[in-house]
């Protein structure tokens, strides 16, 4: 099958506005999603599910959230870790207070709490932009982590301030707690990220996405066509923080099992930001690519020397990892701000012309 | 075009003044625009033309004087409020959304006509999807009208300057404005592009009945397309009338030749 759109005439605007207007793309994506649901749970090793795929999916969700805010609405945020912490601690409080509530519902309600907090910290965005806004969100990051650390009520007065995911089931299958199997947790994470990625894509291709991008690209022109900056930016902060909140809850409940506030410190805010930059600002697909990249590179660096029969000290390996991330971030910021997603698109355009490049 | 019958003005600017530090960018400037008219605002560089448009569209607020639109006082509105009244504009230096396609740029012009909740839009079902299609159909008519079918999916930032100006006009038209403000719509264009743009402006005025106020330097163009010409110089309105009268006006000739300025 040749990758081509020739002959596929779009006869309606609905067809032209579809997420994947080219039939081959639709087939490939459907197959990829089906494979993602079937192959790893059946064939993947415990290590791959637990150490690679589950965090990859959770980080992807957070990266989509940050991408909505930074990539689409143009508001730089370093508060991601803080908003994720709100989701995690809210989920912990809700599920320990109301154990009978379905854990998926708990995740979603936790996301709403994070959205509320995000709205609050988004208010300064009306007055400040760019670097200064980043500093303001950094304040949110430090304040929130400090708060969860300081107020023992949030961790139900656990001696170490640690929150632990209690056992919960979905349709009779254990998905959180020590008994939950990796495949079960993986399927929950995958389902959520697929649904939320679709929702994000729908938002960004319609009215809301256009008003976000208008504010991002030229705020004065956006205002004169009727976009109200505060309302628009706050909506971006709210929805973005919702995504980050759900991801934060998942991080503890589906991946770590138990965590302290340290799991949500500034490092994770930067990590998610790197994913968005490397994957591609303003791209949902890029959020996945960026998350995959940041999760896979360290694994590659751990294993590659072994495969070549070299022994590299762990400390050096960590440094190489940081250098690669740093170099790539500079590369993408300067050369290709649309990141891996753009490179992917270019590859597809080449493929569309193949085998007649001119 | 109007036949000269007196009607209530669509826009009334009454004696507005704007100051930037020591500079009086506008001094008691008045301007009336009748429904259906094409009014040109001309004047040398720095005369205050853009400042006047910025006041009407809510970016600047005059420290004295009033602006009335459709009979009501509108002096202190913000730009989104002005947009809701039915005023659209283009910018002297083209202010497109560079990261978006031409189609999406023009679709933003429909934002005020769109309603909905983000939950329905996230699901992309029912009214959310229907509304998207309706507005797309409207935008396609504008795309046909301005003959930019071929560049629909192109990223706006990659277009040559002349086409960017045309897309910006399309975005303003998508809002179906009652009053259209154009800040130098033909600046930097070649003769052919200018002719196209003139034709589009006249067609908009005649087919949609849109009232237009435009700033333009090219006197030939101004004389051709405008019903009335207002002349600004150093923030003061020095003439206002039919193109022929204005052209004969000694004060205008002085301002353009720069003879009698002290
Ligand atoms: N925001 C501002 N701050 C300070 N001075 C300003 C500002 N905007 C305009 N001015 C000054 O006000 C005067 C009028 O400017 P304006 O842009 O209205 O001129 P113009 O008639 O549009 O000129 P041009 O033909 O060059 O576009 C100029 O001297 C300009 O420098
Ligand atoms: Mg000007």
C-alpha cells in the first residue's frame, strides 16, 4: 500500500477537518492503539511494563497537559510538579475518606481539584508573561510541595509524610495497591491517556484551541477578534492542571505505589517541560514522543555500553544523559521548535512523495 | 456607496485627544462615518492616523472627547468589547497568527459567533461538531471571495507579505463586521496586488454593505475608492470632504509638500 492521499477526495468539511484525514493514517493509528492494548499486557515483561511503559503513559498525560498550556496557549509554566502533587494528594485523601468510590472517579475528581488550584495560580498570567510568568508558576510549585510536606493532614498523619495507594479495584480487577498486577495498571493508564489525548485533540482543533493559539501568536490581534485574554488563559490553566492532576494521581497509584512530596519536586516540572520541548510544542503526538524519548534515553544509555562490552560508571552515565538532554533541548529550541513531532511530519511528507521525490 | 442622503452616523468620533508624554498624537480630532461609506484617512508619517484607529478599536483611550458607535457612547471599551459591537480591523504591520494555517486564522474571525462548552467540544459531538462545520462553510465563502483557495492549509507565517495582508482582511471579514478599519491595506504591495486589493475593498463595501474606514498613502488609490477623505497632520484634522475638494485644499497640499510648517 502506497502512502498517498491522491484519490481520496474529501467531499465534506467534516472529512477535511477529521483528525486523520488520510485513510492510511487512520488504519495505522487504529492498529497502533489495538496493539498497545493487547501486546504489552500479554507479551511484555514485568520490567518493561513497570519501569518503562507505565511511567511513559503517565508522563505522556502530564506532557499533554503542559503542552495545552505552554505549547498551545503560550503560557510558560514550571508548576507542573505542584499541580501533579495536588492530584496525587487529593486522590489519596478522597479514596481514604470514601473507599467505596470507584478509583477512576477518584482520579477525575482529583483532576478537578488540581484544575481549581491551577486556575488560582493562573490569575497572574493576565499581567505577566514569559519569563516572569514562569517564575510565578515556580512559586506555585514550591508553595504546593511545601504545603503537602508541612500539613500532616494531607498524608493522614503518616509518620514520614508518605502517601500509599490503598488496594482498589475496577470491574473486580485490582488496579492499585501492592496486589495490582502490572498489566492491570498498564491498561488503566493506557485507557486514560488515549481518551484524554483524544479529548485534547478535539479541544485544540476547535474554537478553544484557536483562541489559545491566537493569544499565543499575537495577543493584540486576538483581542480585536473578541478573545478575552484572562478567560482564555485561565481556561488553559484549568484544563492543563486537570491533566497534570490526573497524571499526578496515577503516578502514585499506578506507578510508584507510595510517594513523598519529593516525587513532585521541581525536577519533575522540568522533566515534563523537556518532554514538551523535545516532543514538540503545540503537538499532542509530540507529547507522547517527548515522553517516550525522555523515558527511553536513560534506558538506552544503561544498556548500550553493556551490549558493546564496555563498562561505564553510573555517575558518568547520568552525566552523559544530562548532556544529551541539554544538547537536544538547545537544538530543538533553536533549530526545530516543533520538536520530534515536526521531524515525524517531515518524514511523512517525504513518504507521501516517495518514490518520486520531485 | 452613499448617495448623500443624511443618515445617523454609524461612527462618531467627537473631539478626541491622545497624548504620549509631551507629544499630542491627536488634538481634538472629530470624524463621522455614515453607514455604507468608504472613508479614507490620510496624512504624512506620524500624523496620528494609526492612533485614531487604535482609539476606535479600544487599544488607546482618549483623555478627552467621546467615541459613539451606532448611537451609543463607546469611549472606554476594551478591544474584545469593540469586537462584539461589530468592528473589525487589520493592522499596519500585519498581525496574523503565524503558527496557524490560513484556514485556522480565518476561522478565528468566527470565534465571537461560536458558542459552546469545553466539555462538548472535548467530545466533539452534537452542537460542537455542527457549529464547526457551519462556520467552516462560511469561511470557505470568504476564501473563494478573496481567491485564496490554494493557500488554505499553508501556515500563515510562510506566506509572502501581499498574501498575508489578504488573509488578514479575510479574518476581519469572517467576523461579518458592520465597520471595517483597515490600516494601510496596500502598503508594500506591487501594482497588481494593489489593484486586487482595491477591487476586494470595493466589493466588500458594495456586496456586503460594510462600512469601511481605511488609512492609505497612495493618493491614486484614495481618490479612486473613497467617498470621503479626512486629512490628519501633526494630530490635527486639517481637512475632511469629497476626494476632489480635499485634493484642491491648500492646507492639504502644504502638509504633503511640507512647506509652511514652523
Ligand atoms: N504607544 C505609543 N507611545 C508613544 N508614542 C506613540 C505611540 N503610538 C504612537 N506614538 C507616536 O504618536 C505619533 C502618531 O503615531 P501614529 O502611529 O498614529 O502615526 P501614523 O499617522 O499612523 O503614521 P504612519 O503613516 O507612519 O503609520 C507618532 O509620533 C508616534 O511616534
Ligand atoms: Mg500608522
